C-alpha cells in the first residue's frame, strides 16, 4: 500500500526525503523532547507535525542551512504552536474559575459556604502574592483587566508571542503554587 503523503510521481524527492527522515528522525525527536520535557504525547504530536510540515514544505528549503537545522526551526515553530494551543485550552478552565470566584453573590450562601469561599479567595490571593511581580502583573492584565495579548505586548514593549509565552509560564507557576497549597500534584508539571 502506498503512503498518501508521498507523491509517487516524484520518486527522487521521495527517496531523498525518506533518507533524510531516517537520518534525522532520532536527533529531531530528542531535540523536541529536550524542549518539551517528559510529556511523551506532546513530544510525539509535535514530532509528527514537524515531519508533516517538513514534507509539505520541502520545496521551500533553500539550502541556506543544513536540512536538520531547517527541521529544528520548523520544530520550534510547532512547539510554539503547541504551547499556544495549550494556553487557549487551559484558559477555558482557569479564567472561568477565577471569574466565578470574583463575582459570586454571597447573600445567598450559607455561613459554611461563605467561610469556604473566603478561604478559597484567600488561598488564591496568597498564591498570587507569592508569584514574582512580573508574573502577577501579567495575570492581572490578562484576567482582571481583560487586556488582549496585543494590548499587553504594547504596554510592555514586547511581541504578542512573548506575551503568550510569559502568560503561559505565569499560569503554570500559579498552578504549581496552587497545587502545593492543596498538597496534590498538577496534571502537567
């Protein structure tokens, strides 16, 4: 059975790409794993996306660098895309939680629920206060002021991509502090 990714009409290109794949798949996989850590699923996903993008874009390879360097650049872009997708996925969970804590109508709560809510708010505030100023400020801009990545980037004089990465790291630091305060491990350390 023929692989649908390869165009049989260009067997020379297919042969060359297969040779390069065999030569660089292991180092490329290690390159990606080193940057993503122990999340095997993420590493495999980014590796597959990189290989597919390399295959689809091989005609744009200008030989200004080595083929492996070119694949590594694609991998770095795919890693950034992966983290970008994770930021948006995690935001669907974290932001509603924080928003729901902010706007709870306490008039309809029992004394026990009020106490639990106060303890929860205190824990959230304690975790935020432990964060370094820069990370706390980024979370404040994004979730309390509801600024877009573009607005934050403009305020701080950095690119949108840098804002996304910094907010991603700030959220993970907050999650780590939160999990420590509740004595359980986060799903993705």
